[in-house]
C-alpha cells in the first residue's frame, strides 16, 4: 500500500503534537506500507510571516510573498523528518524544487501542471518515509509559487494521483463530515461517505473541512479521499464517487453566516443591465454568490445578490461610484443574513426535497429571503439570528440524525 | 560597477533595521551600480530553529538540520526584496536552488564547488537588485547543504569571485579591523588595510570579524574585501594582498580567552608518542591548537597543548580512557589561560618583534606559559586574568595607536 497523509498546521502547533503525528505516520510504515506525508506550515507561521512582510511594505510583491511563506512548510517538513529520526525511522523531507512540483505561473494562486515522481519513488524504494512540503510549487521561471489557502489539501490529492496511491488521508481537527455542524446541531451524525459533488457544495457553503480545489482535483482524477481526525482513531468520512439507488436523500445541512446581501433597486429593465453590474464586480475581483432578479414592471427591475461579508462595503462603494452609468435608484446592504443549504445527490431524483425544506422553515416561522438551487443543493437566505434554529429544524425534518 | 554586499543577522534583527539595510543597498543601485546582496538569517532565527529541532530529537540528522535552518536565509532574502519594493525598487530574492550554488556533499560543513551565474546576470541585466541567500548550497544529490557558521561571508566572497565583482563589502557591527579590541584597548586604531594572511591569523586568534574560510577563499581568488559597519558611513578596512616596504611592523594584537591548556606529564620519550596522542584527538574531531613538548630526560617527557575550552573535558576523558595505551603519569587541565598574539606581515623581515613583545610583558610582570610562532605571528599563552592588561602593554610597546 502507498498512503498519502496530509496534516494541517494545528496538528503541528507544538513539539508534542509534531511527535504525535510522527508516531502516527510511523505505524503504517512499520506495517510495511509506503508512506508519503504532506504538511502545512506549523501553527500560525504563515500569518506571522505575512505580518512581518507588512511591517516592511504596504503591498508586498506576490512573488516575494510566495518565496517568504513557502519556508513555513519547509520548516514543518524538516522538523517532521527530525522527529521521525528520533523514532529510528529513516525519513527525508523534500521541497517543491526537489520533488519537481510544477505549477502555473500565478503567484499566490498557482495550480499544478505536472508532478515529477522520480525522486519520491526513489526515496520510497530506499524504504524512507517521504515528507513533502504542501501548499507550494515551482513555475516555469524556476520561481516558488503557492497554491492559495488550503493548498496543502490540493498537494496531497495531486501527489496521491501522480503516485497512484492506494489512499489519501486528510487529517483535520474534526473526525469527518457531519450532517450538520455538531456545535449547532447536537444530534448531527457523521457520514460514512459522501460524493465529490456533495462535498464541493458543503465546502463552499460554510462546512469547510476540505479545500474545494482539492475536492475538484480528487473528482477529476478519481482519488478517494478520507477525512479523519489527527486527535483520535475514529473512522473518518470517505469522499468518493457515490452511486446506487439507496443513496440518502440529503447528506447534510450547512450554514454560512459570512455573507451579506446587496439589493440594487430601480434599475432600468433593458438588455445589458446585469452584464454592466456584474462585470464591474468581476473587474474588482469581488465574487458574487446568489443572484436574484425580480421580474420587471414599469420599465424598472431590482437585482439582489449575496457576497462574502468582507466584500460588501467595497461593492457598495463601487455601485455608488458608477451610479450614473448603471442608472439605478438606490443600493442597500443587509448584513444580518445567513445562507442555509441542504445538499444531497439523492435529491436529483426526488422532487419533494425543496417542499419539505420550505415546510420545515414555515413551521418554525422562519422567513425565506432568497432561494437558489442546483441539481444537488437547495439554498435559502434567512435572517442570521434564525440561522442556527433553521439548521436544527431542517436537520430534524430530514431525519438526518437517524 | 558590480558590488556584492553582505549583511549579517544582527543588521536584520528588526523591521526598522531591515528597511535601513534596504535603503543603503538602494543608494548604490540608484547611482547605476549593479547590486547583489547576500544575507544571513534574521536575528537569532538559526539558533531558534536548532532549538526547535532539539525539542523533537536528541540528535537531529544533519541533512534535515540543513533543510531546516536554510529557511532562515530564505526568509531574510524575501523580506529584503519586499522592503525594497516599498522603496519602488525592483528586487528579486534567489535561493541556492535558483542560483545554482553547487557545494560538496557534507551537511553542516559544505564547501562551494561551482556557482552558476546565469540567473543572477539575467536579473541584473533586467535592472533588478538580486538578493541571494547566504550560508547554503545544493549538493549533487539535489539536497540543501549549509556551510557552517559564518558561511554567509563565504557566500559573498564566492559570488564576488564568480561574478568578477568590482567590490565585496562585508557589513558588520564594527566598522573595520582594529589594532586591538577597542573594548580592551581604548586607543586601538582602525587599520585602513590588512593582508589576507594577517586577517587569517587575526580571525583565528579571537578577533573574528570575517570568517576564516571567507578570507581563505578571498585570498585564493584574489577578491578584495571591505569590512565596514552597517550602522555608520565610516570607511572600513580593506582586506587584500598587501606588498611594499613601508608595511607596518605589526598590524594588530589579538586575545583569545576561549582556550584551555592540557598538560600530559610523564610520557615515555620514544618515537610515536605524539602521533598516538594527537591521532586520538583527530579521530574524536577535537582540534588542537598550540603544542609544546618539553625536551626529554630520564626517558620521560611532557607534552602540553591548547584547545577550544568547550573541548577540554572530552579531551581529558579520552586521555584517561586511553591511559594504559598512551602510558603517561598524569594529565592536567588549566582553564584560566588566554592566547595573546601579535600579527603582521612586516615582522617577516624584522627579527626584533618577538623580543619586543616579550620585553613588554616582562616589564608588566606577566608570565609567559607557552610560545608559538609563524612567519607573520607570535603567540604566547598567559594567565587569563592578565590577558587584557597584556594586550594593552603589547599594543603600547608597538605604538599601534599612532
């Protein structure tokens, strides 16, 4: 068996935790498996390095920020190899240059293009545990790139694919994917398995355990991923292509409070209005989430949309600046909203899901402000204060704890 | 002009100092010079990383320690490029992989074999300041090596040689080489220039400003090195091949307190005695400094030697363990000794130097325990408590403050 194991920064935050991770990796190695370990930077290292950069420049160049923060994973990898040496295990840490992790050119947000496996295979044949720096690569200029936040998950999946690994284990501080956030919904149940698409929807909807790009890559290359805890021995949740008639109707309920709603009122009801509006945000790098357009009357219409709450003020400013060109009456931001979603591949063949969700919310007197659906997801916008209550109501309605 | 500038960790210990170094480098760049900057790790980073390693393993493998500590210079180089960006200067940081700093294989103590200059020249042609990580290289296995303490000086000299630079400036916290340590000898005078050989003797005798290997390399490749302060604008000391009849008799007086003396008493006066004794230390990696052997009588002799004070206990232990084989009566260690040296190429053609030094010490009632000489150096061992007094006496005798 060839196993890729990924550990995040909080699993490495103290020398004791580093040693615990080393012991855990060594167990599989001693059983005879080949073990490749992917690590993030220790604890808050990345944030600390970025803060140091900000102390010497207001806008640090991205190329140099990548050079800077990529050292975090190199420290983690070397320290892990050192911790394993104390367990009498031969381990070798490799950075992106040494492995040959080739990426696209864009600093801070690169994507893998090709991973050389020669050096890793050579070290594995030599019966070493191979520890690889997550989150980073080398572009065609021979410069260091990073993959963006959560990039170490992507590194693990990419390596598992390139090495045709038998398993790709992502260790986190939760022991799997739950039907809802257990802090909100005490009777939430851990899912034994979940499909890539469901995981994608859950991740982007505020149940972030696995980085979305990692899930996309796992889906594309059909890599089976196991999400499990670095703190205990519980079976985790398997993320893979799930088929079969006996699929659960829905897999989980997710709540995202980090969202604001902006309503642009009194736009002219003519072609190009939406284009002008959203190309403005696209140019400013502001991601728009749900969009709802009222049907026009009297030659006017309204457009409402949601976006990450950190972007709302900038978006509103952009709107006011372009008011003359966009021609609208007023723009309003509403900050006390939350996005509630049910996700499940089972709903594709079952038309009653939306109705059941709306009924559950109606029974609790919770108002729905916007609705958006995909094949495997239904999302509603509700008052933020009612969000957690709504999660419990929907979770119960679909009997997810059973 | 192509200038290589090297800054040590204390010059980078705070964001304000980093910005000050950036400003200083940018001045020459704005005058039109090509500037290559070599940096050590910020402040105490290297020690902190080694301490972290020791928290997870008693004996960290050297290969991984090099992987670990080499990140320190990478952080420094990237932060410097970022600081320069805030001054609207295009700068690029390069690590040992990117430059192609090829070294021998030995971790923790590697030596340069070859330095590729293509990438650096390409960036300089692009009118960028190039910032290179000091202290490290890559061996033929594509693994990171480090050069040992003070290795960044060596990196700077090696780069200056490879790039045929017009100047190699080593910035330190002193503003040059003095005739004696100014803290001991308030009327010590800064030397405008000094020869490689004198610098080598001074560095190994406790006036460490430039790392010895850097001076050796500078001598071998005839690189002119300027030692100057990062804190002020004073002219520094030029280290180069010095010739001419008007050379000063001696250049400086150095004191090294970090030395112990061991006397092995009652050895048999027969061939092979010294060989057996010192091969024992060589195998254990203990460097022996001065050696003094008494002339034998009654078939017995004594051998005394000095060594770094950190090694004395281990050396004594080795002696006791091998007492039967070496056949001696007793071994004694004396810890309160110091090495006092006068150094100067001028003494080669002047026989009175030793006599003048001994006279100065005699006049102050300072006892000489051992004597060792080379072509350009005379070293005596004195009581540690009398060391500083001895420096002042000798400094005055040779009128070095004038």
